[in-house]
C-alpha cells in the first residue's frame, strides 16, 4: 500500500476535500490530508506563498513521521517544495514542477491557464527555475480569485475553456496546464471544448497528474537526491513551530 499525504498549504479548509480525489485511490493507494494552522487563506502571489512555507515544512515533517510514503503540496506555487525535500527523506512533489515537465514531454509548447494576473510572475519564474521556460507559450487568466472558484464553478469552466482555446489558436500552445489546483475536475470539459473547436490538445489537471507520478516514483523505490536536498544542520530555530530536525 502506497500512502500519499496531500498538504493544502492554506488555512481555508473549504478549498479541498479528499472526496475530490477519491476516484484516484485503490487497494494499493491511499491518501491522508492536512491544511495549515498558520498561513494565508489562499495563494495568489509571492507574498502569500512566503507566508505558507513554514507551516508547510512542519506538515511535511509530520507526514513523514506519520507513515506517508510521498507528499504532494496542493498548490501550483509549489510553496516550500525544496525546503520540504531537505527535511524529509520521502519524495515531495509539487504540481507545478510535475505538470510543467509533463507538458514539455507531451507537446512542443504549453500554456498555463490560471486565476489572476498576480499569479503570472510566480508561474513564469517557476518555469525558468524548472528549465522549461522556452516551452512556455503563455499564461492566460480567467480573472477569478481562488476563494470564489467554488461558488462560480460553472463560470470558471466556461472561462477556462475559452482561455485555453485562445492559448492554442493565438499563442500556439500544444498542451494546456491548469494553473491552479482549485481547477480540479475541469480538464475533461476543456478537452471536449477544444476538440469541438478542432484542437486535439491534452489538458493537464495538476493534482491527478502529480498523484500518478508520486505513486510511480514510490513504486520504483526512488526519492530525491540528498546531494541536492541535503538535510539541514541541527540548530535552534526561533519563532517557528517546526519539529526538531538535523
């Protein structure tokens, strides 16, 4: 049995329910889940991401000690991804890194459709960091805040489909990446819309895609290199509620 722990790195518990990914579980795959006690209500910019990092690290340490085989950080900003890899030995995956590399494999160019303009610099910077920026065609937005996605879900799906079509026709995207994990469940309708418009283009839903990759990595017995993500030296940390490490 592979146990994957999902960290939703915000304090708004209404943003994620494990029922939303229940279809991905099986006799050999199970999920646990946590939110932050301290941090932002949503992540829509670099400031929000910075606030989320300390408690995300704490949750990662707790997940490993609780028996998780892999960790997924449930946000396209990948907050705390690299420091979390330093403090645990199990695989830690970010939906942005995973989805961008998958998109780079599946087509020549990809576009990321996201929530707000304030997210665009963060995603563009991550594409550079992950070495796929030359394959990034565009980052269109639907202009709907994260905390309004649930109540405006039908509008969200329509706006995503339209933005994806424009990205294909105007920007030359061969693959579409959903640029917010709050868009979970929208990919199929977007692919149908694109196909009806004459575009046979895959749409990557980051959470299911990252779950599949995390399970595969775990089954292969792989983990992140400790030459890259070395454990921090033991030292006293003041002002943060993080378990002792090192």
